[in-house]
C-alpha cells in the first residue's frame, strides 16, 4: 500500500463510520447499494444551499450566474473524470437507471426496428435489462443474452457468436453488482463496433472501484450514479459520444431543452441541454463534483490497489468458514462478496449480522437472472469500499461463526 493511503484519516472523513449501531461499531458493507459521504460532500451541499442557492441558466442576477458557473464547472470535472473529449458529452440525469432509460427511449426508439437485436449479459442489473425489454416489445426487436460461466465470468466466445449485422446495441455492466465480475469492456466494444453496434456501459459498479477512461474503452455511452461514488442521491451521469448525442431526439420536453418554442414548431437545444429538461438537481451536481474531487485526492489507482488487497483478505477469510459458498469467483472482480452459508436463509443471516452492527445486503440485488443462474433465491452480499478495513472483514467472519452457532452449525 502506498504511504499516501492513510486509512485512519480517510475513515475520519466519513462521519457515519464512527456511529454505533445497536451498541456496536458500524461495519458498513452495503456500498453496492449506496456509499457513505465524506464531509467535503456534505459541506458542499450545505454551502450551496446556505450561500449560493439559485436556479441556473435563466437568471441575470449574481447568484444565478454563480450557480450556473458551479453547475457547468462540475460538468467539466465529470468530463475530465471519465476522460470524455468534451464536457458537452456529459448529461446530468437522476442516476444510472434514468441514464439507461434515456438511451433506450431516445437512441433506441429512433434507431431500432423489427428484428433488430440488443445484446445484454446474464450478469445485468434489472436497470440494464428492463428498458431494453420495453424497447424490444415496442419495436419488435429481440433481446439476446450472453451466458456466464459457473465462476461468473462473461463468456466472450459466446458473445462473439451472438453478434451479427442485426445487432444494434450491446448493453453490459462494467462490473456486476451481484458477483463483482469485471467485464472486458474494451474488447466487447471493439467487437461490437466491427458489427456496427453501439455499446452502452452500465458503470454503476465500475466507477466507484475502477479508473474509467471512456476514450480508451471506446464505449458509446457510459452511465453511473453519484450516490455509489460517495456523492448525493438523485443525481447521475450519462456520458455519450458527441456525434451520437447530437443525432438523438429529446426524450423529455420542458424548459431548458429548447432553442425556440412556438405553436408552429419547436426546435431543440444541442446536447447536453437537449436532455436536461426542467430545473436539474443543482445541489446534487455540486455534491458530485465534491465527491469526484475527494476520490481524485485519495487516488483512483490507490483505491483499486487497496481494495484488491481487501478482497484477497476477504476471499481467504470467508473461504475458511465451513459451509460458506462464495457465489461468483471470477478472476477479475471488484470488491463484492456474494455468498450462501449452509442452508441458512440469507435474510436470517442479514438480520443476525445487523444485530452485530454489520450492514450487508441480503436478497436478489435486483439481478434476478443471476440468482436464477445459480438457482438460489437470494445471496448475502458484502460490498466493500476503500474506507473498509481488514479488521472489519475479521468482524464479519466472527459474526458469521455466531450465525452458524445460532443455527446449530
Ligand atoms: N444497484 C445494489 O444494491 P440506481 O438505482 O439508478 O442508482 O442504480 C441502478 C443500478 C444499475 N446498475 C447496477 C450494476 C447497479 O448495481 C445498480 C444499483 C444497487 O446493487 C441497488 S439495487
């Protein structure tokens, strides 16, 4: 670990981490659902509402201009964070779900027809399945699914077989929320492009763990949520290549997204404004910028290295528990551990862990096709972040031994 990665200081930056839950030290392992927020993000929101609150893009007065400047500066920061060519390739939305629906509604509805095909993988979150199913139903298009291996790997050869001249969209996760599997986006995109398909990446679980360079990946769209990146809820990003965004029709109408409105015909603003109808979540955007600044200051390479070390420790520690079955053991994973323990129901495990102050998610993780593949109704999922520690993993292991005792194991 690099000397600059000061875990004690990092933990002090996140006030909730020193909370007691049920008289126990909080161990927060539900980062896949949402991450905790550092003080810089909390203060940025407070500062905006206390000192700078105004609507944007429509006021000549000082505060409005200041808020507009802050909002557009944040767009630039997100663009740099993703290595987009231009900040106008960054569209602010409510979150990953809205970003994916935007692409399905705007790009999908205007470009797809009967017998066209959309490829997703077995690993997808419902947000990267259902919008495409709705689009297929409307257009008479077909959804094709790339299978996974028993360890939870994306089967690239099977993907290659599914691609054809009918493939219009390939929509895949950067990393699986249920298993942690990292998908080979760069290779997926290169092959999709050979067939003339566009590539949509659900980056909800990629951005918090991995450096993301959209130019290097050469994806056409990349979606993520601020709240999984230590930022506020209710704000997210759709990155889209400029040429694609320019050619896409609006999907929501209202203020801010127009050039000229009349009853004889309305014209639309260029992207990104074309896709940001109405008053946006200004404070959220400012909070997202603060979150990105925080992550950059910690260092994205450092975060990835620290989390790889945590994951290796957690894999070994959990494997040593008799009766524990890790679900999803792909070679390349972000720090997500999904598991079953004996035949104890995951919700019972989650409840007992909660009594120990340990927050995990028990359920299908909005990835029911993954559960169907492994023939389990649910798993327990510990999803880690860079503020977690080996000691917390050891606390989880000790608590899982208690769970076994309660169930006579
Ligand atoms: N996964 C989890 O506990 P929203 O809700 O729009 O911010 O993100 C949706 C989403 C899309 N894709 C992936 C891969 C995700 O993990 C999520 C959110 C949470 O795993 C809540 S279900």
